[in-house]
C-alpha cells in the first residue's frame, strides 16, 4: 500500500459524514508507518477506545476508509478466537468491529460486523512482522503471497458488505 496523507484518509471515509471524518483522530505518525507491509492501515482512537478506523486502497488505487465501533474490550478474554480477516488466533485479542453501512442504510441504523484483530494489525501478523504468541498462526501450505491475498479478499468482502445498498 502506498503512504497516505491525513487529507487522503479523511476524504476516503464511506460510512460517516464529512464532519465526522474531519473530527476523527488520525495518527500523527503516518510517515513512520510500515506502508510496504500494509494491505490496510488500521488504528484505534486513543480518546475514544470504542472507536477504530481502517483505510485501504481498492484495485483502482482509490483509498476507502471505514469508521468502526467496538465493544471496547476483546472478545472472550480468556478464550482463544480467530480473526476473520487474517485468520490469526489470539487469546483475548479478537474484537467484534461494527461498521455502519454506507449511505441511507447506515443513516437508518444498519450495520455490518466482523471479528478482527483488536489492534487492527492483520497485515503485520500475516507477514510475521508482529507476533500474537504461541499457536497464533496455524500451519498452512499457502505461500505468504496467498495468505496476503486471502486477507485482502476478506477485507474487500467486508467493505463490499458495508457499501452495498
């Protein structure tokens, strides 16, 4: 993924108003992010722990960002659970992330949820740049590129559900 600016990120949100996108917290260390290792960039709002955000580039090169809500805590604190995007297993590190649907459906309160890594570091777990602990990655015969493609496809399916009319 190419490095994105704060302005590009703010204008990429598809499931919140322009005013909400203008007010949300974007990390100040964008230049220091490992963009070459990211299929999407995700972050939690330090001022509002129940809010999270992610931005990715679609095949056409245009960034798309989602505003997410969480329960504020990891799911099943002592039970192992798996991220639906990257298939990493965590003990207490997977959270239900809920995105309001884009457009009129979102204004009517409709939303879509997915269980994902609470720290939104899926691309780093897939590439082995971040460790989720013993047994976090199941043995697979897939290549790294295939694992990355699977994560990207899972994210694209989630975005499609959020943006579907």
